[in-house]
C-alpha cells in the first residue's frame, strides 16, 4: 500500500514568449520526479487554450507576452480553474506588477535571475499551497504597502470623473473594452478613448496596473 502514498507529479504549463527560455525551463523542470511539464505556450491566447485543455496544477507565467499581460492571463486562468496555481516569472522587479499579480490570484512572483535550485524549491512550495515573493521584490512591495497605509499617496482619483472611475473599476476587474462598452452603454471606440485617458491621468502604462491602483485607493467594489 506504500505506493499509493506516493504523490503524483505536479503537472505544469510553462508560458514564455522566448523559446530558449521556455525550453530551458522545460529541461530543468521535466527531469525532476515531482514535476511533469504537460504543455508550453508563448502567448496569452496559447496559455489560456493550454490551461483549459490540460488543467495543470501549476502555471509558470511570464509577465510580458506579445499579445497581452501574463497577469491578465493569470486572472482568467484562476477564474476558470481555481485549483490551478500560477507563478509569475519575470526579469523586472516591478512593484506595481507584483501587486497586480497578487490581486489577480498569483501564488508567487519570481525573477528570472533566480538560481535553478531555488526555482525548483519555490515551485515545490507553491505546489504545497504556499505563496512566495522573490526577496528582490519583497522590500519594494512592503515599502509600497507602508506608503499606502500611511496615506502618503496623493489623491489621484480627484482627477477622474464619475464615469472614468466606473470604467477604471471595470478595467481593474479584467473586463475587455467590448465588455465594458456593453455595461456602460458606450461604443468600443469611446471606451478605448476613456481607458487611454484614465491611464494617462493616473500615470499608468498598462491596463494590468489598474487593479493595483484600485486596490491601493480602496475604490468601491475593490474589496472582493
């Protein structure tokens, strides 16, 4: 009966738009008994398709992908497959992205500079249900949280109209322009213009940062 107590390998999906990086990760992970790479992807669309098809235990997700944000892909995967855990793997210690990733349901945020042994240990920890941040980003995130708690942020929301605040909330929930247009009874093009204006006013570069902004400023509806 001892064989039954041996856990099955954790099934992984590896998402990165650089083939060399992807193959390196697959080679590193697949030779470990505890892991089995079941699929690879290089774009958000491929990642979502592979996640739905293979329903992996773990996804290693690059933050920046050619057709969108890995953080938004993480949000979609977690919404559809709550049992699947996602670890963001990136070259950039960007605290906005870290906060967005956490809000999107990621279980980890690691930098690509991580040593192979540490990456394997991190994946094993996430597989056990733990959450973790790379030490290089932890201090930055803690500093951001301290500034939020002490109220040292200026009220950037004062610049936004009520309509813009409503659209910002919908962007933060991960809705597409088309979905937002349907909800606020505007055309796709008008919503696109609104979103550009909102990001510009708030000094945000990417839609994915909207979720972190909403959580940071405790907008109505952001507590869920």
